[in-house]
């Protein structure tokens, strides 16, 4: 019996990834609110304004990208004709990669920073942004394509 690979359920992958990411980044947002509420100096001091900004950006981008993953997964379920066959192999890792790399870059940029400038972790941001733009372009292009023609029997 030949070893057969199961097809990847991209819709399920993105819905699952999106909900877990949303849980993670919502929790991260609550932690940031707690740091603010308890007046934790490492977060609130004026000298740590860069950290506060970058960590807020990490939370915001992570939350937004979690929602984008959920919408993408639901789009695959609701309108499968919207995708170009085989293109999911490119879009899926690009979107998930962007959803990990962009918030991580902001977070790492805020861990250690220098006189108001972000830390070295922010160098990851262009890679994450490129992955996001590529995934959005491929998805928008597929959504804009005319519907696939189906053969109908002639009578």
C-alpha cells in the first residue's frame, strides 16, 4: 500500500491558529493593562516609553493578524472558489509567518532599546511585513479572479 499524504485543511489550520493567537494576544494585552494598572516602572517610566509603544504595537498587530487568520480560514470555507488551487501552499505559511514575525519583532524591539530607538529585534519587521503583503496580494488577486468555469452538459 502506497504511503499517501492527507491533503492539508488550510481553512481549519488558519481558524485554529487564529483563535489560539487571539487568546495569546488578548492575554498579552491584559498583562500590559496589569503593568499599567499596578504602575510597574519597567513599563510606565518615561524612560521606557519606547518599550511601552513597541509592546503595544506587538499586542495590536498580533490581535489584528489573529483576526485576519480567522477571516482567511472562514473565507476558504465559505468561498473555496476564491483561491487559486495550489496557491494555499504559498499563502498559508506567509500569513502564519507574518502573524508570528511581526508581533515578535515589535516585542523584541521593546525588550532592550537604546535612547528611544528600538532594539535589534525590530530588524525582523521588514521580513514579517513582506510576508504579510505577499499573502494579502495573493489572496486579493485570487479573490479578484473570475469564477472558474464549470462544464455543463449540452442538451
